[in-house]
C-alpha cells in the first residue's frame, strides 16, 4: 500500500518480519452433530508465509480457519503456534488477528476507536498506542477518516479499517476470511495486491481463505486446495496449476478448467497417449491454453507465446463457438468423441464458427489420471 | 425519524394519495384515525379540564365540553394541604420505578445475551417460559407472591415492590433485548474475542453500546410499568408513608368525598413525568427500532 512512497522509518513501531510465526495443524477434525466439516487435516504454515485455503463453498476452509483462530472447538487433532500447543486455548490468548468477510467493525466506535480497541488489551502504553494507530492509518491511507464512524465509510474504506485493526497489534498469525468478497471487481484486484505488499512488508504469517482461484493464484506463497473437509494439494500457485495432484485440483484451478478426455477418444483422434508403468490412464487432461490452431503450413500457430515443445499430429475438430472473454478467446471444439475448450490469446484468422479446422496439442502438457482421479 | 415525523408521513401519504389509495380507503383511514384519537385523547382531556374546573362548574348540570371558568385550587389543595403527601408518594414511585428498571435492565442484558448466544440445558424451556409468564395476568400472581413475601417478612416494605415489579417487567425487557441482540452480527463479538476481550467485557464494551437505543426503550417500558403499577402496591403496602402515586390517588378518593378536581390534578401530576420522559427519550427509541441496519 503506497509502498514506494512511504517506507517506514527506522523508528517505526510496526516492526518488520519476525522469526516466529509458524502454524502446525495436525489431524484436525471438526464435526457438527452428523456433519464432518473438516476431516483429519494436516497443514503447516511457515513463518511469514501467506497460505491460501482455496476451495468451493462448504469445503471446510472457513471452519479450518476459525479452528486455528480459536473460534471453533475442534473435535480432534492439535494446533501449534511455533512450539506452543494452542488447541484448547481461548481466542483471546492466541495472539491471532482476523479480518472477517463482513469486516465486523465496531459500529459505535470511530475508525480510531476501532484501531485502538485491540491495543487496550496489550501492554502497549498510551502514547505508543496512539503512534501505532496513526502509523497504521497512514499506511492504509485512512488518516483523514480517523474520527469517522464505519457507517459513513465506503466498502473499500471499511475493508481497510478491518485490515488495520488486524495488523495494529502485530499478531502471531493473521487470519483472513474472504476479506475481499464484498468489494467490487476493480477494487478487489487493486486491494489484493496492496494486501500482498503489506503482508510481505510486515512479514506476518497469514492464512487467507477464498473461493476465488484467481485471487488465490495472485496472492499466495502457497495454496492449499480443499475439498469436502480435506486438503487435496498444497503447493505454490504454479505447482497447483501446472502439476495438479488430482482431477479435483485440475478441475477447480484454472478458468476455463482443464479438459478431461477418455484416452480411447484421444487415441482415436490420432494423438499419442502417454503410457506409464502403472498401466494405461483412466482420464487424460489438457489445459485449454495448450491446444493450438495450425497455420497454413500445418505448424502450431501459437501467436506470441512460447514455442510448443512437442506438438501432436494435427487433429481436425469442429469449431462450435468462438467466445471473446476479455483479453482472450475461448473456442469450443468437438470431434472424435472429444468435447474441448481451447483458449487463445488472439483471434485465429482462418478459424470460423461452424467450420472444421486443424488443431494440435502440446504432448508435454498432457496430464494423466488413474481411476481414483489421482495424477499418474 | 421521530414518531411525530412518521405520523406526519402517514398523513401525507393519505392526503396526497402517494400510494394511490381509493376514496373509500381514505375515508376509512380518517374515520379510524378520528376514532382512535377520540378514545385515546378524550380521557386525558377530561382529566385535564376537570383538574382546572371550579367545583361549582364540576357539579353543575349544564357543564359543557369547555368549562366557563378556570382555577388552580385543586392543585393548591394537592400541594398545599397536609392531607395529601404528594411529595412522599412521588418519591416512593420514583425510587421504586428507578430501582426496578435498573435491576430489570441489568438482569435482562445478561439474560437476553445468554438466550441469544449461549446453549445450555433447558435453554429453550426458559425462553418459552419467559413468554408464558409475560402472558399471565397480574391478578393470578398476587396471592402466591404475597405468600412468598410473608415468608420472607417483606410485606409492607419497598423491597417487596422492587422484587415483584422486577418480576413483572423482566419478561418484557428480556423479550425486547433478546429480539434486538439476535440482530447483532456475531462476528462483531468474535472480533472482540480475537482482540483479547472476554465475554463479559465484550458485553460491556460492544453489545451494550451497540444496543444503547434499545436499552433506553426497554428502560422506559420498564419504568412505565413500575410507575403505573397499582395492584401489587395496593396489596403489598400498608403504611401510608410507603404509598406510591396510584395508591395515593386511591386514598384520596376513599378518604374524602366528591374531590374529583383533586383526583384529576393528582392524576395529571402522575402522568406528566412519563410523558416528559417519553418525549425526551423518544428519539433514542425510534433510532433503536431502525438500528438493526447498522453495518457489521
């Protein structure tokens, strides 16, 4: 947030990264009556890391976050902050901060009052508390609104106050539960990069919950993809995108999602299917951006992109629909029993809706799954 | 928006036909309004006029709706003569109403909070029980309460009123606050927990300030009930020094004959504080009714 313009001074009370801040979750289970919200979940967050819990609604990501923050009693498992077991500790004693989806600002307090509130429970003296509040307000560009009440602020400003209230105490752990989902699209994109800069600069370990994969990809050090109360994969955004652990991750991450095909259809189309020691795959996946139209010489027309390493033989497919989506084009293709979506950065010249055209696949980018949906 | 503005708006809608009301429905509105006003305000009018009419005009056959002569002699009797200790009654009423309202408010803040946020065995039973108790007529409670007061040797003490009035007002204040607390987003409390505040501290520093308008309303209702209470006071009190205003007015009626001027003057004195209090606190109350719109 305004990082280039306002480096914190040497005497800044908002200190930069600290060595501690690790979070270890082992075997976490949370059950409500008959419903298992989180099941035997292991998660390790490094100090200073921003880890995103990504998954569809109802997958248990918010429950996991709330358990770590202490707002839910866990049914089983342990939670450690560094070496300290906090599993049975009240949220008041855990030294966590939280940004709620609804911001949860104190409506009867001014911005200043909201920012000061967490500091009253620390041993920070009055003058230092005032300094910190002013510093965090400046950092969030809210210094002119210190005496305003939340009801008079815009959504974006409220969100900033919520972030400020969480950061002012410099907690061991910062929890964010869909903090941007109430902002409009443009503000959401701006704010997420600001949040990322701020988090990196202060070095506070952060767990961030979202269902928005684009947000997750852009902000995370690592992403934990969750489904049905379990973690499907933990990895860097690149890992999760390029090397998904299973069909769920492959289908959840990426927009449009990965194409899944029957290996027999792929073979029938004349594309070499990868074989492995484990036998023939059950499903073959390819991301939409690794399907290219061919130019007049039969070469892949990859536009201004990287070279295609290992192109397949050209396959004739029918173009059902060419759909412009912002900066790219999505092309629906059928043929040989396949039903595919290709994503191109530029509109191909000689491809028209309703006609057949030749396409090639990048064979190095094929992902194969076994019958359990795991990557082979 | 105050009650006054709300009423004014209602009239404007009807008069300007903003909501495209038919002639028939407008006539219906006027008739209903006129009848309501007649039945609710006319007794006050009679009370006021009687209190300032001379005795001759009060007992003359052809007294009109508007009296021909005015006098303050009834008020002089009330305040001046030793026969009616209005100040003692007033302070008794005030202390009973204040103590009752404060106890009811404190207890119902904690009680309503527990209804809203805490799960405990029998919680549902207690919640329903509160409503049932509120539905009971006061007269059905008089004898059991009297027996209890005898047992605890509290008959003819102000404490008997503090206790029984609290019992009487608590269901209402609990219900008002419970309804409001349910509209407070739980995240605000969770934010306070995470910021390091215990549950009691959170109630004191977050729930109470956020609910202030509704607390004012609950206080006012509770004060009104205690201030106007007649039945319990008439049964549980015996010494005149402990009488509250409603009982005092009754003694005026039974001790003297044909003192309607004095009775009505005393009634005006009894009614005024409630009206003044309502007008003063009204703006907080209406705010309270719309305060659910507060952003989480």
